[in-house]
């Protein structure tokens, strides 16, 4: 009996200790988790504003205008290859590039020319080269059906049949596009036409007409750090900026009007370009070419894949910084921080010479619209964007999702159905943005577009005309150009057919 009675008082003490431990855990665990979240949230915002020393002269990609063959064909050479580049003093990074260690040459052709590009793959794995924004046959498009195996050559040919524009080229292997683009495979493709040649615009490549290829990167001790950080549902977001492959770049300019061809070649980051002193500039071109007349702005937002041509006025002896400011993109509290909405970057410093060449004023009229207004549309289609796939259907290489008739105009209604940032890119065609949330589109969306940002829980209406050529067996793509989303399956396929013709069967291959 004595042994039993001696243990009895211990039970309440053990119970009290257990209850106190449970209460302590109930208090401490939320506090600990809250502290961890606060630490992650606070550390998620990135800014290089005011901390960039602009120590490197901006590299200008070499201009490749091709070689004219005896039949008048303009022939370009592109070699996809591995490389090594010293972005940071004394530190070598493994890279991929076209004709060099990183990025590629700027290709240039004129409307009406027959072009041929000899694409050789010297990489250790298969890839593609997609001509983003180009109107051309589906078999020449360079999408995931036109893979180029290591050691092989692909030679697409087409006739340039669209207005002057700033286009670009990049890989498009299904499931690996983000990875290949981040390694450095990208370049500009400039188109000229009679109208652009007749206008008084800055046009001396690399002098008063500058390519500005913007990418966000992150480095570790051995090179690129391509890991996705926690909560980054937009995809990879870097912490430093490369412009034309140059860290902390500056460019000396000798003209009072400077044309910047802005290309967002990042895989997930959205930029809100403006100058440090909030000076205005003229928007003269969008994805598909020149706008109808110059548009005065003090900022322009570009999501991945979008382009903008702007002209900025410089004063003798001054310096000004092109920046990316925080976004006003309709993000919620979560995405504003973890999808890069709060991030700010110094992009490029322009340094004006003590004496500047004077340029004529910009023309009042630039180009007549070449995209449809939707008044002759024959049908309307709806596209809901979310990470599960477009219209909740993930991409399948052997499935044709849409069949469109050559020569027809359609209305495509694109809705962002989740809280993430998305955009929408359509191969082969340039489109007109008719409305954003049933309101007229803002001025920067008034020109021809092939890629458009679709804010969370918003809807855009697009007018597209499919001028062919018809090919029932070879599809074009439409997809989110936040490339991790594309790689996860936010992509579909369409074919262009003659009236009354049906879709065929996509090509089969081992990729």
C-alpha cells in the first residue's frame, strides 16, 4: 500500500508538466512559424537601386546581315554551342550561346526577302530555335516539333512578310525551355521595310539604336544559380541584371535622341521600365512593329517575351539610369512580394557626350495599323490560364487543340483564372488587344502584339487574323511565356487549314 500511495502525487505533477508543455508548444510553434515567415517575406524583396556601380561598357551583340546568295536569298549562320564567360572578374560561368559564349548575334532582314538560317547544334542535347514574333510556315517556326539533335543541322527558309519590327529568337524544347533560355540562348531579329527606312528615326545600330536584352540572373560560387526559391510560383527570379550579357552596364551616347529596343528575355520576371528622374520618352514600337504615332510615357511594363521600342532625349554631359520600378500589376499581397512585384533594379546607365549630334524631331505618324480590329471575326474562343493547363488541359504533343481557317479573323478571350502572374503568347500572328477587363487597352497595348500580360483575375480580348500558310499536320503554339509555366504544361497547339479542311496528325518524333 505504501508504494501505491507514494506514486499518487507524481501523476498530477506529470500531468501538469505535460499540459504546460502543450501550452508552450501552442504558443511557441505559431510564433516560430510566424518568425520564419516574416524572415522569408522580408528577405524576398530584391533591390539594386543605388547600389549599382555601372563599371562595364554595355556589350552590343554583333550585327549579322547574312550573305546574299546568287538567287537573292539572305543566308544566316547560327551555331548553338557551349561556352565559358567571365561575367564577374576572375569567375568563370558555364554558358550556352549562338556563335559565341553567351546570347547570339542580331540578325537583320527586310520585308520581301527570302531568308535561310543554317542552325547547327553543337550542344550536348537537342534543342530548337523559335523565331518569336515571326510570321512564317509552321514547319519553320522552331517550336517543340522542330527539334535539332546534337551534331545535326536544321535549315528553315521563309519569305519575310510583315512590317518592320523588333523580334527575337530563342529555344523552345518542350519541358526544357526555361532551362535552355536561362543558359544564354537568345538573340534579336530585326526587320526593316520601306516605311521604316523612310522615317527619321534613330537607326544607326549600336550607336543611337541600341538593343537592350534584359535578363535576371543569380550567381553562386561556380556560376549561375538556377534554383527556384521558396514560394516563387512565377518561376525563376534572379537577383542581378544582365543587359546584353553585361553586368552593371553603362553606354556612352553621342546623340540627343537614343532609341532603345527593350526585350524582356527573362523567363519569369516582369519589368516596369522607367528612368530615375521620371523623364518621359516616346514609345514608337511594340512587339509587332511601329505604332501609329509616338506615345509619350514615363514608364512601360514588359512581361517575359514582350518588346518595346522607346526613344529618349538626352542632354549634353548628363547621365541617367534606366530602372525597373515596383509593379502595379494587380498582384495580391502574396504575389506582390514573392512574384517580384516589390523588386527594383538599376538596369542601364546612359552617359551623354559633352557635345551631342542633333536629331530631327520624331515623325508625327509612324505606321498604319496592320492588325485586325475584330469587326470581321468569324468566331470567339475562350482560354482560361492556370497552372493546371490552358482550360485545365495540360499540353500534349500529339493533340491538336484548335483548328483555324486560313484567312479568317477570330476573337480570343484570355482570362487569368488564378492568382499567379501569367501572360499569353501566340505563334505566327500579331494581334490587336481590343480590351482589358472590358475597358479600352492602355496606350502601351495599342500596337501590334504577339505577347500580352494577363494580370491575376483579369481578362483580355484579342483580335487575330490567320493568313497562313495552311498546314493541317504541323501545329503552332499558344502558351504562357513565363517559361516555367510553359514547361509545366500551360501550352496548346493549333493548325491553320484551308476552308473545309480538317486537322491532321502532328509529326511523331523521339523528343
